[in-house]
C-alpha cells in the first residue's frame, strides 16, 4: 500500500501544472547559465594562456632582477566545474570585457538557481501535501485503508523527494551536456566525483524546503494558510537571514574601517616614527655636540674639515653610525607596532566573519552555497589553498632569481640588478587542486546540517499529523 501511495504521489506531481512550470523554469535557467558560463570559461582560459605567452615574451627581452617580481605572477586557471560561480576571480585571471553588460547583469550559477528556484519548487510541491488531501476529501479514505499516519507522511515525503530527484537530474544532465559541447572541458576523476556530490548536496537542499512545506501542510488546516506560511518562511530563510547575518555580526564584533586602519598604520610608520626618531637622534647629536657642533657648520666648512681633520672625520662617522642605528631601531619598533595593529585588526575581522558565518547557518542556503563552492573549487577554503601555493611559488621564484643573479655576477663582477637576466629555466606555477577526499571532508558538515534540517522538518510534519483533524 505504501509503495502504491508513493507511486501515486510521483505520478500526480509529474503531471501537475505547478511542477511542469517550475521544472521548465529551472531547466531553462540552468541551461542558459551553462551556456553563458561556458562562454566565460572559454574566454578566461584563452586570456590566461595569452597572459602567460606575453609574460614569457616580455621576460625573454626585458628580464632583470628588479623587474621580475612584479611581472611573474601565480595565476589560477578557471574551475572545470563551470556551473558554480562562487567567489570572484583572483587577481591573476581577471578578464577585461569589451562589453560591460555582463558586469551589470552577471550570469547566475547553479548555486543561485538551486538556491532560489529549486527551493521554491520544493515549497510549491509540498505546501498542500496533506491539508490539500483533506480539502479534496481523500485523506480519510487513505487512513481508512489501514495506513498509519506516519506511513502517509513518509509516503508523501518520499514521493516529493523522488520528484525533486527527477527534476534535478534532468536539469543537471542537460547543463553538463551543454558544458561539454560548448566549453570542451576535461574533468578529472576528482571533478566527476565532485559533480556527483554537488548533485547530492543540491538534492539535500531542495529537500529541506519540501520538508518545510510538508510540515506547514500539517500545521495548517487549510492550504491557503500553509502556502502563505511556507512562502514567508522561504523568503526569510533564502533572502533575509543570509543577507542580514553579516550586519548582525558587525554589531557584536566591531571592526574598524579599512580607512581607519590605513590612517593608523600611516601615522605609526611615518609621523610617529619621525617624531620618535628625531627625538632619539637628537640625544645622540647632543652627546657629540660637546666635542663638535656639526649642526652649526656650513656644508662647505664641514666638507673641508672632513677632508683635512682625521679626528673630526672619525667622530662624524661615529655619529652617523649611531644615528643610523637609532633610526634602524625606531623603524624596527614602529614596524612591529604596525604589524601588531594589523594582526589585531585581522583577528577581529576573522572573528566577525566566523560569527556571521555561524549566524547564517540559521538558514539552509549558506551551508548549501559553502558546500557547492568548496566542491567546485570556488570557495573560501579553495582560495586560501591557492594563496598558500602562490606564496610558496613566489618564494621559490625569488630564490631561483637570486641564484641566477649570483651566477651572472660571478661571471661578470660588473653585472648589476638592471642588467638583462635570463630566467628561461625558471619554475612555472601549476595550481594543484585538492583531491576529492579533501573537498568531501570540507563539505560533509554542511551536508549533515542540511540533512538535519530535513529530518527536523519531517519530524515536525509527523508529530503535527498525529494530531491532525482529518474531518
């Protein structure tokens, strides 16, 4: 009997106008996104190749020690999992668009389409799952066929989830086919597993909202009430909570503005440094003033005495060394002070970010977006890993460049930093993406959170239906 009820739910949903309209909308949006993002992927890949070619051509003619550090940059290629937009591109692969319209109307990705459209489809499928049966007079008939109330809710839930599986699978397969044909992308085994995991996470997310609507269909006796309640909850969870969480976190963890930070850093490393350096160097000059008053001498007179008076020259050089030592110490202290200020600012910024991230978990959308971006290598963790690899490469490149410089210096003692330096054998940067096991480890907590949301709403639906008046 339960199997027949599940199949009935599946058939009714697939034949319903609401599902067909919702699925058509999601299908068209995801296919369009696949086409647009594939074009963007092609452009970024082509421009990255061209940038590397120009870099090689430039260094082959104009390479020298002082220039190479600003010319050679680590660049991350665009992610092969094109459908997820994620964080903005890193500075190494920024593209220059001849047409600025895409900047004003950026393309949607799978993360935003699933986040909005498929969650809304879950609401549409579930808001009258049980109270709608009551209004049609079929609910009492179901319970009269020796079906327990838990079995009815479980069958409704299973049928709705199966419909979401069909909708997601069809839309994703069509989008991936467009990506393969349009972009000609080559997926590694880790990417294939990530795509499968992305589909599972998308299903978990859509299931949360179907379970939410199912719960409202048991809490409200009329479908008109449950649809309004479900839509209100959907708007709060999808739009209000994710956008509001950073501002709420900012009220609890205050972080000075970047302008204020830059002002304080500039004061510490310039004005305050000059005041302290002038005061301490004046003490050194006062100590030597007893023997020689260098400040009162005219430049020409000072130069003449330096050339003719060895003792005067010795004391002047000693004074210069002591003053330089004073300024070096002042610079060191002020630099450490600036570093402490910057580290404190960064710590507070991290605390604010972590708090806003935790507050956003009140909604299912941020866990889904975090999971999708980590699987597609466009999230926070992926960016951190790229930055670590880029820093390691810059250190390796700097070591190589200095080694080449010293090689040339040994051959020609007159060789200096502005002479041409052949770096054709330099190490090339190659971004190493994390394996699927690392991506999965990052994603599992988010998937578990989405599963917990679904189970919680399903539990509410079961408990509410046990007390539901079927008359």
